[in-house]
């Protein structure tokens, strides 16, 4: 597990589950929510969702880390999108829990490293549900486990088979956050062969389901929706927020209806 940090003052937030969504409309939604939050309106939000297959490029992405052309990706049903988040190249797809906190970090949370650490802490807590002990690695963003002994984490120097289970890429605009984390629950790991994940060639990627199955072959695999809708304790603890339930907005498939439910009007 990650070392405990002194909590930030707890603040209210709304946490919503959006279901399975294409990337670009959700990227546009994030930007609209950030603009609203920067203007002093709206509320702190955490958007939880599962994406259709997509390769995203961060601000420091190297195009050679995408191993297929845009056309070749399209044939496989995978979108390619450039974003404003930090980091290199990553993959999102079914079986992955993605979270986008839209937080105004002012006045008392203006610490980028600590904010990123809180996202890592959430993913480490969620890994614990699967019996997997995960942690961070110096010099490499994200959350990692030892694929050889998933129930033990003593740090990267002692890992026999270091594998990434969760990615982090954020952007701050006047201390309002967007983008966030992606946790591999039962993601198809073969999809990561389309890219060099986060520019790291020497270590692999793993799903929590695969690691948990190694520990207990008969483990029951929950859906991404089940995990997201029951993540109250871990979200509240890691992000120092308070809320009653994760609101299920997955039925709002119309983008305008969803925007309205979140207090926005897109396209006006």
C-alpha cells in the first residue's frame, strides 16, 4: 500500500457513473465542466466511466509510441485522439475503470504532486479489493504490482515482474483539474500491444482480474459498473471528499440530456 498522507480538509463532491462512452464526447464534456468550474460555478465532480477502445496522446506523447497508423487502428475499431493531459500514449477500453475528477483545488489543495498521489492511492485501495497489493514506483507515474506475487508489494526493487495496473494523466487549468486515472479491472491486455504504454518498454501491463485469478482461480469478476457504483469508501478516503452515493447516470445516452443533468448546456 501507499504511505498514508495527512488528509486534506474534507469537501463535498458529486460522483457519477456514466457507463460506457466514446472518448471525444466525454473530452468535450470535461472541458465544458472545467470552464464552468474556473468561472466559479458548478461543483466538484468525479466522472466515472468505461471507454470504447481509444488510444490517447498526451502533451509529451511521441508518435512513434503508437505502433499502428490511424487507419490500421480504425480497422480494429480503435479511435486515436490527441488530448491536453500530461504524459505520453495510453489506451482506454472496455474493462477499465476511468475517472475524471473536475476539482477546483483552490484554496487549500494547490499541490500537484499530492493531488496525483491521491489518485494513485485510490487505485491502490481498489486493487486491495482484489487481494492485490499495489504501489507507486519512483520516476514512473501510475500504480504498479508484482505479477509474480500480486499479494505482496515491497517496492519496485524487490518486484520479480513489475506490471502497471493503473495509469494517471492530469491537466490543471487555473488549479481546476481534468483527466485523471485509468484502472485495469478486466481490460484486454493485448490491446496495449498497439502502443508503447506511457513510453515504457521495459515493463508490462496487467489487469487486476488476471492478478486476482492467479491468487484465487475461482474469484468472481465484478463488472466495471459494479465496481464504480460501490467505490464510495475508497473515493472518499483517497480524495478526501464526502458524498452519499455514486449517481448512476448511465441511462443518459443523449449528450445534451447528460450535460443538462450535470448543469451544462453544450453547443450554446
